[in-house]
C-alpha cells in the first residue's frame, strides 16, 4: 500500500473509502432492517441514515411498509416525524401501529407531480425534525435524485425514494439501491442491486408474516395454518 493511500485511510475520509472487493462501511448511523440476512448485505449492517436509499417495487404501496416498517418504527422512537411525500394511497393506520409506528408522528404531503414531490422532500430535509422521509417518485431525473441525496447527507434521517422497477435501467446517484417484489405467501424477495462494495446478484427470500398474523398463529397451537388465517378474515394489513 502506498504512503498516500495509507495517509488517506488514517484520515477522516476513511469511512468513505473501501476496497472494491469488500463491503463498504457506513459513514453514518444505520438502523436494522429486521432481517439479519438483509442486514448482512447492507453496508454497516442496516438502512443508512443521512443518505438516499432507492427502493424499486413492482407497484407503489404494495411492499414498502412490509420491508421498511421495522426500521421506521425504530427511527421514530426517539421522536421526530415520519414524512410521506406523494404517497399513492392512504396508509392503513392500525397496520402501521402494529409495526410500532405512532400515527401521531405521521405527516402526509400531497403533491401533483414529481417536481412538487422533490421540492417538498428537499424542504423537509432542510428544515430538520424528520426522523424519516419516504418520497414516491415514479418519474425523476438523476440530477434531482443527486440533489435529494445531498440534502439527506446534511442530516441523520432515513430517506427513501420509492420508484418503479423500470427505473433500474436508469442511472442513479443513490449509494444504495434495493429491489423488492412479492414471493411466496408471507414472503419478500429482495435484491441489493447497488451498494458500496461488490455486486450482489443473489435474491434474498425473507419471511414477512405480519405481526398480527404471527400472534394469531401463536395463540392457536395445534390448529392448521388455514384456521389461523380464518380468524383474520376481513382484517386489513399494512
């Protein structure tokens, strides 16, 4: 190793430098995702705070809460707000409460287009006070995402840009890009498509049984799975 590289690694920039064959370190705090297998593939071992994470999903409002609920609940416990910018559907509050998210900490920002959503998300991050920001951005240029990432770096909030799967073919400045899609019943299939470190092509299969269903099944030992599901007929899950 050259003297210049050794000097760089010993300086304050060390957290931003990693070998291409190694998983990068998080330059800011992280929050556990709720799945040990996923955390093992994320730099720092969880969702990064103070950085933009891009989440690609097949349909908006389908998988976001199941994948992010644990981390969002943890982010809100010390206080602060969960700001939703341009969500395509009304969040189901009882389901969020079941994941430890206090509806009193929710702020919903309506917007007409991607331009308004980006402006609103930037203003929220500049103002501070948000523990987490989720922005639904179906159409967004790389330059706009780069600006959003810069604002995210000024704080310690969880910041997610929710985008369609088709956006995978587009360039993105987000240091972390994750694709999620449904798998078998009560399963999420997650792929880390960009991170600070080596490429990760393998798709992770994560059990995502809603807590209310898990509780019902624990409370009915010896019964078939279908019987536990019957007890939840008509109950809406986030």
